C-alpha cells in the first residue's frame, strides 16, 4: 500500500559499468577490436587548436558516423538511442 509515510527509499543509486551494457558478442565490440582508430588524431591534428574550450574527441565523431552507417541510422535522435547500447 502506498502512503506518504512509505519507508521505501526511492533515491537509490545503481552503479553500472559500460561493459555491462554491451553484450560480449556484439558487432561493435568486434569492430573495436579489429580497427585501431588512433590514426585519426594524426589526420586532424592541424584542424584542432591547443587553446580554447576542449572539443569533442575526433575519434568519437568518427565512431558515431561509423555506427550510423553500419546500422543504417538516418536520424540523430535514433542515433542517440542506438548509442546507449552501441
């Protein structure tokens, strides 16, 4: 029975590691193991400034596009939903 004086604590925190969200045999894990994305830093080094606000990591941007292409995602909203798992 719900009441104002319910003793259940609703403000509990649960800790989850990102590795727990993606299954072991998922395609994204296989791509991550097969492709070394570190070469991107050398390609874009001249376009990023050393001063000012930090930018979004270029590897993350490339991976985002890679996931969109691989899974046939056309909208940014659907991409954000897909990124929660992939």
